[in-house]
C-alpha cells in the first residue's frame, strides 16, 4: 500500500521524530551531541525551519519546528541526517545506516497543543528515568525555554512569546508548566497522532487542515489483524 504523504503546512508547527535504525543508539559521547546540534542549526537555517524545542535522546531525536515552505523539513532532515551519519561512521569506525528509513512528523495545532508538545519533548528524559527533572538533562531546549540559557538553535514561537512581556516572565511561566508530568490523556493524544503521522489537534483544527490541503487527514481503518488489540499494543511506545 502506498504511504500517506507527510502533512506539512508552511507556517504551521510540526513535531518531528527520527529514531536510530532498529532503535539502536545514535549518540555515543558528548562530541556527538554537539556535532548533531551544529549540523541541525545549519540545516534549519538553510532550509527555513525555525526550531522551538528539541531533545536528543541516546537513540532518537524529537524536534518542534515551524517550516517556511513545504519541502523545508524533508530537506533539513535529509541534510543533517546524511552529514551526521558520515561523521559518526568516520568517528566511531562503523559502516552502514544509522537512522530508520523514514522520520515521523505530525502537524500541531499551535493554539491548543504547542506548549503541550514542547513539554512532551523536553520531558522525554524524565519519562525515560534518566533524570528527575528536565533541567538536569543537557541535551534539550529546556534550559533555553525555561531558564534563559543561550541556545542559537532556538527560535521562540509566538505562543511562547505570549507567556509574558519580558524574557524573564516568559521563562518563569514556561518553567511553571513543568510542575508535573503531562496528563495521561494529553500524552496519549500526542503519541497517537505521532504514530499515525497525521494531525495533533481537535476536530475544528483537522477540518481546517483538510480544507488547506484539499484532502482528508484521518487514516482509514484497515481490516484483519491491523485493527486488533495486539497490533495496537505493538505500535505503542
């Protein structure tokens, strides 16, 4: 069956996930994280993608970005992926593929879900049991968004800027959102939308996206085992 085309709308935020091949590690030492961030910054600038939040886990990457044009995210991910693979293979004496063949992305309703998605991304190390607070993890945008740590990769989204009239007030308001983990319902919504590669938003937002694209954005149900409970469980992270 043909793959559904990715949904990309210029000016609309996008949650992007890229995993290591067979979920194997893609970062092995501090210099690897630094190299990836540098490659990502250059590719994002070149292809018109404003990065609002990110986390680099040991075996995958989450990004929250807004593209200037439809092909921007694909070009950016291809550029940074290829450049980083060459670096890792040379640096660590390895060969072959590093990433899964196809990254996942989901368009995000900025009005209702942008901050939730940003929190989802920056809370990944906490959910993974690597740290007890996102501020303890070095390889995410939390330090910039919540504490004002300089990060030339980050471009604040208008929803973030609306948190307060000054940088200090915005950082305090954003940090206050991390008093606890995401609600289970919100966590499920983000995960379900990401697995489907469709839309993170309510019915009104989905209709707006469908009108903009001129096509449906909901996946049709498949028959047989693909609708089984066992299949859905296997697809859950």
